[in-house]
C-alpha cells in the first residue's frame, strides 16, 4: 500500500473489533514503525505498554475505562491494547519547552498507518482513568499517559468493508479552509 492510500484509508473503528489474535510479526511491524519516527533531539520519548490476550485486555480495560471513559469499554473485544507514555521531566528542551507530545504523535501516527497497511483496526483514545491505568500497568512515577489504541482485525471480512460506512459519512475540510499563503487569512 502506498503512503497516501493508507492515509486516506485509515479510520477510527472501535466498534469494528474482532477478538482474533494478532500475529507477533504484525505486532512487531506496527511497533517498529512507531520506533522509527523522528523526534526532537532524537530523544525518542515514547514508551509503549502492549496488553495482549483477552484476559489481560479485560483486566486493564475494566480498570482504565471507567466513569467518563466507559464509552471506550468496547475495546475489550480486541486482543491487543497499546498504551503510550512519555516522561515529562526527562523530555524538556534546554529552554523549558516540551516537544514530547508532538514526538509521540509522530510515532503514534506511524503505528496507525502501519496497522492500516496490514489491514488492522485502530482507534486513538485519550479518555482513560490515568491513575487507575498507571496502577494496573505498573507504570512508574513521572511517566505520563498520552494515548492508546486497540489493535485488532476487523469484525467484518476485510478492512475495506469495515471502513466503508465510515468513509461514506466522513467529511474533511477543504485545503482552502485550513491553509493560508504567506500570512493568516490569505488564500492558498
């Protein structure tokens, strides 16, 4: 699959998850794509916790996706959950700025696109009970939860079938609505 094809094809599909096991090779491929992302000063601030297997996924989901995050409990259908963390203090720039959220975003997008290329379903999620999540995963002090996703085969026969309805209802803003030339407000 070409890069632009994967970008156009990728959709968030937490309601289309199957419990089919993800092969170790595919799991390693999506994590390798994330690992290869660029980062400010090559800090590579991301840390991934992979939760695999129905029992483990349910244990973590039941603790992390409570209260306001209950809408994400549907991820219990997946065989894999991936949680991404970064250490705020260790990833400050000399001027006090922090770029780790951007760096993590770059790595996470690589992961999402690699998963799409492999026909796997993802759904970025930030709504979790951070305190409970850190407890259940044994995450050390100083690490901040950034984002998570289930990683699953689609419940439908193919990725294309799973995204069809979503693609038809999805709209994107035109470039002219989001891009300016030379200064703010000047048409591109």
